[in-house]
């Protein structure tokens, strides 16, 4: 067997072993990665609390409340 063919087979074998080990590690860690991702509802709630600020001014709060009541009617 020529020396270059033997070298090629060794390199391919090493690459295959690395690929198999990486695949096994990925499959073992994948369930943990899925658990850490928040649901769409959690993301929405976080964004709403971040964007919507409480109204500190009493007059403005009253106007907003009246506006909401007018919309409901």
C-alpha cells in the first residue's frame, strides 16, 4: 500500500473520530440547552414589563383611566 494512501486513511479516521465525539457531546448537551430557552409567553411578559412603565403622576393616571373607559364604551 502506498504511503500517501495510508496517510490519507489515517487522517480520515481521525476526522471521523472527532466528528463522532462532537456529535455525542452535542446530543448529551442538547436537552440542557432546550431547558434554558424561555417560552414565547415569558419573553412577551419580560418585554411588556420592560416597556410599560407605571404612571407616577396622579393627573396623567386619571386621564389614561378616563381614556380607557371612553374606549370601552
